[in-house]
C-alpha cells in the first residue's frame, strides 16, 4: 500500500532510516484496518513525489512496528510526524488536507 517514492519503516530500520537521516523525514503512522489512514495514503504518495530528493517520505504500519509506535507515543492513527535532525518537529494527528501536511514540511524547509 504505497507508491514508488514511499519508503517503509519498521522497528528494525526506523533509527537508521529516520532518526539518523541527513534529510527531513515525513512519516505516516497507519494500520491496514484504519479507514482514515487509507484516505491519507494518496496524499502522502503525492508529497513523496513532490519532495523527492528533499524529504524522505515513508510509512510505519503500527501493527508491524509496535516498539517504534510505542516509543514515539503514537496513540491515534493516522498520525503524520515530521522528523528533522533525529527529532520529531511536527505532529499532525488525524486525516487532514494535503495543504496541512505541505505547510508543515514547507515551514521546516524554509519554503514560502
């Protein structure tokens, strides 16, 4: 359930791919059974294409990565978190419009 620009993170690669990334990383925490999560997926896929080379974009299935979800305090899904320098710098809970996610990323990239 992801486009070609979407990365998949789990308990085994989250630290190396997200926390230790030189690029900002936008992470969509989701689950297969979550209806609103499926509504967010096309938006995340679009963002992955638009920010290719500037921001890593990936997904974490909370059912397959429970340690990562627990460590980050993910209690509701979908939750989209922007990481920069290994730190969570923005957290958006619930299904939102593309403009909300884009505004969060652009603010961290210094885009107008």
